[in-house]
C-alpha cells in the first residue's frame, strides 16, 4: 500500500502533466519519481560519529545551476564559502521537478509520487512515519525548521513570500495533523515548524537543536529575487550560524539549491564545516539521496529507510577530513 493518500483526480492530473511535458519537449521532469512504502523505524539511541556532535544545518536556495553561481561575481559570499570549504561539483537533484518533490526527497529519500507544488491538501498528504524527523525523535535527537516569512508557526498555506512547497515537513500527516478529513496540527508542528526569526533567539540562547532546516523566502532564496540579493542574504545570515558553538563543535552547514535552472539537474552544493576539506572540489556523482544519507550518517540514525537499495547510495564522505562512520 502506498505511503501517500491521493485522490484519483490528482493522480490523473499528475499523469496528464507528465504526458504533456513529454509531448511538448518541456515541462516538469518526473523521471526520478518514486512512491513506495518505507521500512518502519525502531526506537534506539543515535550513534553519532565522534567528529559529528554538533548541529547539522541546511539552507536550501532555488533554481540555479552550478555554472549560474560558481565563479559568478554577483555571488561573492557564496564563492568565498566554496573556496574555503568543500564543493560537490558532481551533485545532481533527484530528477523530479517542480520544487516540492525535491524538498520532500531531502527529508525522506523519495517524493511519494508527488509531482506538483500544491499546498498541503487531501491529495498530497504523506502517511509515512519513516522520514528524517521521525528518525531523529526516535533516536532522542531534536530538530526544527526555520521558515523565512512564514509568521505564525506551522504554516500550511502559502502567503506573501512564504511558499509552503519549500517546507517539506508539513506534508507529513504525523506533523500536519491530517485525520482523514481535516488538518489539525498540534504542538509537534507548532513547536518545530517556526518562523525564521526564531533562529536568532535560539542561537543567542544556545538552544539550537541537533538538526536545523532553513528555508529563505522567495526573494532571499533566488527564486524571485536576484542572485546578488540571495548572496547578500546569505552573507548577512550565515556568519551567525558559523559563530555558534552548535556549528563550531562538530557541526556542518549544507548550502544547496533544490534544482538547476531551466530544468537542468546540476545545482550547486557546498559543505561548510570545521571538518570539511578546505578548497576541495569533488567530481563524484552524488544526488539528493546521497545528501540525505550523509545527514543521517552524521546524525547516527538508519540510512534511507524509504530506499529500495540504500547500501548502493554513496555517502558524501570525500568532502570531509574526518570519518562519517562510528569507529570500533
């Protein structure tokens, strides 16, 4: 049985959209789409590698190819981070567009057949309880997502420059409170899916969770705003993270773009960390599943419970100067 509740109307629409794109030679890429049942999780404490005791931060930018950003004078801050840290030049997205499926893949290792950018609705509620934040909670770890311009916590409706399609967590029933007829989110959503302004408070107080997922708004993430504006936002915000003990003591910050421009599948990927190989550029072919598996390895939880062959997916270990696994 599928891990997703889907109406026949939305399934027909998805199939039609794929067909139209194929006939027209454009439109969404759905070649990587998967929808399979995930393995159930077990409750066991996280076993984190010795060098990875800090917070794993992720910032996701929008719709730029590697060549759009790397070497671009409009993005001096990003290029400075890249030169001082590690870059995965062979990274590609999950071969599913538009954005929403890519974001869901980042936290679950598949897109559950979702091929649209719709706000949460009965046709795209995901019932799987094997996504990343379930894993973290099972393992006794903490998490939050900080959503720029969301305002009130647990936003299930897009408004202004806040786009729910870039907030993957609220598509899961065990977070959005879907009961089969309506959304009834509770404390799990409101305590963990918060406005970006809360990050400054948490950094200042030293109460940063083990896992952090940051979504800039549609202007700051380069989707509607310019590359220069997105670079300036990162230049203003990233130093706050890099100054924190959560980052400095065995932490990592991944800055990646959800997909390339013009349906290209080659977005930039930068690993910023005290443990990163400074100035290193990897040409190893990695994808979104590799990224998730790398995060899961750092967090010390099971890797890719929603993948059919998780052992065949490489961890992005060559980006770092320390082991990604637990020693003997």
